[in-house]
C-alpha cells in the first residue's frame, strides 16, 4: 500500500513500519494515527484512515483512541493526502479536555501521599 511520507509535518512523532502507521502529537494533548494498508478504510484504494488520539502523559506511546471529539465519533476513512492534512489541522485546533483515564490519573495522583511510589 502507498504511504505518503508525513515525516516533514511539524507535529509528526513517529512512523511504525509494522503497522504502516504515522503518529502525530499536538500541543493541546490530542494527536492522530494515520494508516494506509489492506485492512484500513480506503487502504485498498490507496487512501488513508485517520483516528483521533488523546495523549495521557508526555510519553510518546501513552495515548488512547478517542471517539468523543467534534472531529469524529469513530475513525475517518477514505481520505486523500489533502484531506488528512485538513483533519490534522482541525485536531490541532481542538481545546484540551482530559479523558476519563487522564482524569482518574489526576485524581489518584492528588490523593496519594507524597513520596508514594506508583
């Protein structure tokens, strides 16, 4: 399957060759996973599938798929390169809101005694 090299995008984080996955991270805590492979929506036509991510910490692999943004409530398939870039711009503009997991981490951290090792 084709893969446009998104490496020059200002918010590009990583390329996972095993999944054909490009990962993006924005200052608002959101990100995106972009794939194009035989199992992705549109992959058999050389088009992309995009999922919105929410990062839970500063670690590059600490993210979850999120389905509760104004962008989409699922994944977005059958995107060409220009459409991917437009959706990435829309994700970058989202306001930061904590996920349930992130909120639970914040609550847990606030009630643990100082010096307690997690």
